[in-house]
C-alpha cells in the first residue's frame, strides 16, 4: 500500500509540472515500455484527469495502475498534437491504444492502376490493384489529405471501368460530379489522359509527404506560364499552390520533404545541460527525447552538445546521415552532414526541438522547487546573476521610484528585496527637499545620495544590485551619485517601458545594453513584481501626503482647536466656508461656548490681517 501511494505521489508531482500547452503524452510501465500514447490541447489538464479519485471506465483504472512514468512532447498547435500522436502510435503500437476496431485495420489511400486512375480511402489492401499509401491511424488526418487532393485536382470519383477504346467510341456519359464541377470529364475526352496522369503524379507526391517540393515545382510552372502569356493556366496552378501551401503551414511537426534526419538542441546552464533529440523519418517525427547531462568540470555548450549527439545516436541506434544543430560544434562523423538551418522546414524542426528542451528544463526546475521551495528564489537570482554577469548572487536588491503631480507633493520610495522576497521593514519613504518643480532626474539624484550617504555613515548594509524604475537617463543619474560622488561600487540596472507603459526590457552596464529576458520567464515576472511594488509604494506615499495637504485648513493653525474638534466641525458644516458663515449659536451647539469663543476670535484676527495686507 505504501509503495502504491509513493507511486501515485511521484506521478502527481510529474503531472503538476506539466505545461498548459498542446502536445502528446506517453505512459510507461515498470519496464520502461510505452503502454499508451495520447494527445491533448492542454497537457496538464488532460493528464491530470487520469488521476482523479474516480475514473469512468474499468480500462482507465487498469491503465493508471500500470503507469510508472510519464513523458511528453510539446507542440505549437492542436493539429500538430494529432499528427504526432498518429506517428507515435504507428511506431510503438502501445498496448492500451485502440489499434484495431471492429476487426478492421487502419484505412489507407489507394491510387488505382486503371487507365484513368482513381484515388480513394480503403481498408482492403490488394497490391495488384494499385499503389497504397498509409495506413493512417487517425481518420481526421486522412480526411484532411483527401479533401486537399479533391480541392486541388478534379479527379473522377465514379466506379465504372474506363478504357481508351470506350472513350474513342463515346461509350460514356458525364455524371453529376462533372455538372457540379467536381470532375473535368476525362471519360468523354474533355480532359486529356496526359494531363490527368500528371495530376495523379502530383497526388502521389502529396501522399508521400513531399508537398513542399510540389509547391516549389508549381511556383516554377506559374513563372513559366506567365512568361508564355498563358495567364489562365497559371491562375489554375496558383489556386492549387495556395491550397497546398495552406495545408503545409498547418503543421510544423511534419517536415514534408525530409527523411531520416536527427535534430538536436541544447539549453545550457552552469552545472547542467539539457539536450533534446528528435528523429525524423518518412517525413514524420517518431522519436523525441530530452535528457539532463550533469557537467563534471567547465564544459561548454558545444562540448555538451557533441557529447549528447554521440551518446543519443548510439543509444537509439540512429543511422541518419544528416544532423540538424543550432550552432557549429567541433565534431566530425564519417559520412554525416551537420546542418545549421536559417529558414524552412529544418528551421521549424529545430525550433520545435528548442521548445521541448526549454520546457523540460522549466519542468525540472519546478519539480526541484516543489521539493525545496527556497530553490525557486535561488534559481531566479542565479539567472539574474548570469544574465548581468554579477560578481556575486544579488541577495539584496533595492529599487527606487519617484511620484509627484506637476512637481507638487514630490516624494520617492525605495523597496528592498532580500533573497528575492520583499523586506518591508526596510522600505524607505523620502520627501523631496531640494528640488522645485517636476524634475525626476534631480529628485532621483537627491534620494539616492541621501540613502547611501547615510548608509555609509551608519555602516548599514549596501545592496548587491540597484534597479531603477526608468530607462537610460535614470541609470546615468544613479551612476553619477554612486560611482562619481560616493565612490562606491554597486551594480546598476534599469527597467524600461514601451509606449504603452509596459515593461519590455532590462538594461545594464555603461554604456547601457539591453539584456534579453523572455517575457514569460520567472526572472521577468520577478523583475516586474519589483517594479510594480516600488511603484505601489511610492504612489501610496504620494497619495497620503497629497491627502494631508488637501485636508489642511485654517483650523490647523488655531491654538486650542485640536484634531477631534476639527473633525467635528467639518463633519457638521462640511467646509471651511460654512464654518466661517455659521452663527455663534450654531457653533456653540457643535463645539461648546469656550471653543466657539476661540474660533470667533481667530476668524476676527485673520480677517483683520487680510484687510491690512490688502490696504498695503
């Protein structure tokens, strides 16, 4: 029982780290054999459903009881997941996938050997009758291909046997398909057999997965026909080209014109390298693995990738003659070509490999963080240290921001993060003392100088990194104070915003350089939280100060009228104007005779002072 609970706990930990992305998941048994392959629009949600307290069917219960490990491959779209599932089921034939249904096999596409060949879906294989493509394990994929073929080529769909002699004798009549423009009428000679067979040749290329090569040929034909001034024929080919191109662009999983290729990518870190391996055969991905390699000394990314290529090809018995990689490596293999693609299908495959290796690394970090929550903060700080090239981990980060309205009630705030968490007891508020008007640079200069001059005098802790909530100008002002005036060495970074006031880049160094940080990464979210927090802190302080200045009145300067009396008067009369206009009886009713006497005397003195000033 304890062993079973440990198994379920381990699997649920894996599930909790799955991405909310389309992809295919694979369940493995204790022997490491794939027993089930599934597709999902959302991997995390789909796989989680298997581990609910109650499942719908007995088969699902049995399947879950056999699962010892879960692997997955992320893909860009739902259709990619569908195509990839198809490929994986074909390759591994998992025990719990429905490979046969009602005693029937998967359907294939037949191109007959007739005088005018037909193209249709079938489950019966009779090799003498034609050429067969497939089988297809997913009806949707097969139907999409047939739909494309019937849109591009108006091939006959009738079942009658057609011969050359029969056409010459006028034996056949056009059917409904011709009248609704789904057929060009080759049975009565309205389409030549040469043209028809050329279309059949192109159909076979589509069924072989060479759609992109066909697109290139159609482009050449269009250009040739245009030069020959045959624009109507060129337009017909363009219609086919657009349909084929749309079909190609639906999927990045299938590289239509490539066979037996290995694709590798790497995500390199200080102590580990994550390497992804994709194998493409017959135009489809049918293997995908990602492994973490621990570094022994100071191996480079190039060293680790070369190691991973040799090890994985040996492990999975690859005989591919071409290897796609993201950058040059110092590795020579007899008879092997290394390719670094810049565009096209191979570039798409490389990007897909990068997507998988990046997701694997993120999931590994998530699982480590679940075992050790403090590790998440450490990982973020390590990433920041690596990105900026800091001499030590930025355990203490301080960030500044100004707040004012047209220069009035100008204030600034400083927030402190220790070990990637806000240390609110060390936040500091600043009233701007020496700056007149809305001058953010001068205000920042005053605040930074006051903060760190005092820290040096009192010997308090200095930050490992200062972050400015602003661009290059703010960074330069802080540098002048820190380096030129105070002569201290603290790294300075800046967070810049776009024209929609959204944070979009991290700046560092002098002259400033933009540091690449992915906007959906934990580091970017951490920096955004710091920026949001310092802005909240500064704006809140500014509002408090502005609120106090707005509620300040003549009552504050009258000796003998305290805060409670002031509140009572304002609550009753609503404004200073009404208090002055109130009669003695109304005032006495609210605050009593003694304080009414004080108020009336103060108002009289104030009125006399105002009169005298006006006379001058």
